[in-house]
C-alpha cells in the first residue's frame, strides 16, 4: 500500500514538473523569439513604409529628372585634394523613390580601404519644390558631421545642382552623360564667388546587372 502511495506521489510530482516545464517552454517560444521578431519586423516596417515603387502622379514629367537614376549602381570614385593628391575608391550607389513617391533618396557608399577600415556612407533626400520649380536636396554624411543643401534641375541633357558648402563656398554638382546604363557625376567648388570652379569629385557609375 505504501509503495503504491509513493508511486502515485512520484507520478504526481513528475506530472507537475512536466507541466511547469511545458509552461516555460511556451513562454520561451512566445517571448524571446517574439521579441527578436518584433524588433526585426519594426525595422522592416519602417523601410517598407519609407519606400515607394513609383513617383507620385503630381510630379508629372518632372519625375523623369531623377526617375531614370532609380536602381543600383557600381561606382568608381575619384577625389582631388589640395597638394595634388588623388584618391581612387570603389563603391556603390542606390537610388529609390520614398515618401509616397514625392521624394527620391539615394545612398552613396564607398568601400573600406587600407587606410580607412570602415565604409563611408552618406544619403541625399531630394524633392521637387513646386513653388521654386526646382529640385531641392539635403545631403548628410554623418561620419564627418557634414550637411549641405542645394537646388537646381535639368539643364539640357544634364542635371545641375547649386548650393553653398559647410565652409560657405559655392558648390556645383552635375550629373551628365546620363544613359540607362551609366552616368557621370562631378562635384566642384568655387573660391571666387562662382567665377571659376575647381573639380574635387569625379565619379563614374555603371548600372549593376542583377
């Protein structure tokens, strides 16, 4: 009789332990992975909401100014610095419509080099100002605390943007030789109020074939 009681008590304890373990397993399954999934989903949700598959209809023909650049590009970056130094660097460029197709955002990414262990990444938001009848842009390069604004639009077969650099000097950014598969980008700065221009950035892009 006593053995039967002990056996029954043991079975009850085992059943209770299995029940508790079962609750813990469910809690772990529903809590830890759910937290990671929730965090990941939140990040993806923001990106999905930000992006847009096409320009907003209100832009009309003006959308073609930058719509032709939407996509992924392989980049050959060339920079000219004081003292005659020239730097070459590879990278990539991404263009896409955002904010319900009312703006275009890009990502400029320069790959790591021997003397620069991390990539450099900057982004531009550009939109068409219906009052000014020009495209306005804000470019941000967080690593160097660099922010610059410019405005402009199509000039013949080019896109030209003009503004003032963070040091107060005039800048001119030009997209040229634009085709479906390639384009040329140049960044210039003036030290005499726009009378003459010095080439500082000279980049060539080729559309990436997926």
